[in-house]
C-alpha cells in the first residue's frame, strides 16, 4: 500500500495584540509538515472555522475568564474537521469531528479535544451553527437563563447574527412575540420575512432607541437577549417590564472599543424587580445531547433556519474577523478551509 504524502499544515499565528479592530496585520502565516498522530490522537483536515466575537477578547493580554492567546501562538478558533488518520478507538478516517482546530489547515489533536458528529442529526453546515455552540448558546440562553414564557415579548440585539437569529426563532417556537435589532434594512427584512420575527428595528436609523422599541412594544419587553451592549443595552433596560430579564450573551459593540460605554439605567432594575444575568454555554454541557436532538427535529421540520455567511480560504480569516465587528456579515460567519 502506498503511504499518502504528509500534508502541509498552513497556520495563522498571532503577531501583535490589536488595540481596536483586528486585521491581517496582527497575524503571521507559517507552514510546516502536519504531525502524524500518536496513540490517542488524530490528524485532521479543517473544513470550517467559526468566526466569533469572543475571539477578539482572547487576543487581549487579560481576556478574563480564559487564558489569552500568546504572541506566536496559532489563533484559537472552533470548527469542524475531517479525520485523515486516527489512532483513536471509535474515530476513523472520513469521520467528521467538532473541535477547536484554530486557524490551521491540518491540526493533530488528542481524543479529549474531539467530538464525533452524528450526521443523522444534521448536515455539516447544521453542525457549524444550530447544532454547534451557536445553537446551544441560543437554546440555553433564552430558555434557561431568560426563562421565557408563552405570550411574553422578547427583544434580541444583533438578531441577524449567528446567535441572534437562533434566539429569535427559538423564542417564536415557545410562543413569544419577538423583536430583533439589526444594522441594515436588508437584515431587518430577512428577520421578518425569512426568519419569522414579528418586527425588526434598524438601530442605525433610529433617532431614539427607547422610542423605537416602544413603537413595537408599547407595554415594554419581558426579556432582552443582548449580544451588543452599549447604548442598546441601556435602552432595553429602560424598556423592561416588571420582573423583566436581561440575558447578557455578548457585547460586540464594546469588544473592540477604545473607550467603554457606561451603562446608565441599572438603577431602574430596582423598581422593576428585574434582573441581569450573564452565562457561559459550557455551564449546560450535560444537557447538550437533549438540546441537539430537539434542535435537529426543528431543523428537519423547517421550524428553524440558518443564514450562513461563508468566506473562502484560511488566509481570509483575519479579514473575516474584522468583518464581524463592522457588521459585514448576515448570519453565522465561517471560513471554509477545505471542501
């Protein structure tokens, strides 16, 4: 039998920490032969890498709840990979695995870093979004942390983004009225016409955010799912009804900001008996299989859809990350590394 040639592992490594938006100038490109797997490892070919707001936080010297990406280290990123060679029982060449490959084309990773995906639950694209971290974040964030109830009004910021689009559709399935915010008229149209939101607000065109929210929710909102932070969070806190909830998932408007916005309406939570709560999706890891099974059923029935924004080529990953903070994507943003 002819031994297949060793693939070249193309990598993007952090060159410098950005002070604002990340870009190609913050990364170096390197190449080296892919490392053959040892016992308990698999050699992979990256298919998709996910582009997420948290990646910009990881580039900081002190990101907070996780260790930073060190200078010279391969850029950290989640994704989906195809197995080329395996020394792991139960994982064979040709299998697809969810993992954190980083920005590299042919990583070699240990068994405990890999999750073999079940193709019966959905497509590769489903696993990079609704069945992956994106969908699970939306599922547990709005249902468990937000504790939504049928008949409530839900406001979702960055609603046309990866998590936001899932949150709105899940809330609709639970019988809620859902309002989304987005930055263009086209994104707002997609929210209402294609994803089933009840209303959408173009925050860039709104002269007053509180008034814009009140136009669609004159009696206020029960739950705010926040991916943005900043002035929009302030407006939503002012719009909460009695016993309202604000779920803090992200703060993309502040992640790359040189000057942080000071939230002013926290005092209103006292009289409203409202709460603000952040969460990390891994807190719910023991419930992932059950949630995936339900999300898979909704996908098959067409009750949940995904907008996927695909950028081609690993070398475009730095530009894609910058695009995320400029609002250039619609839906889940990924880089396709191989077909």
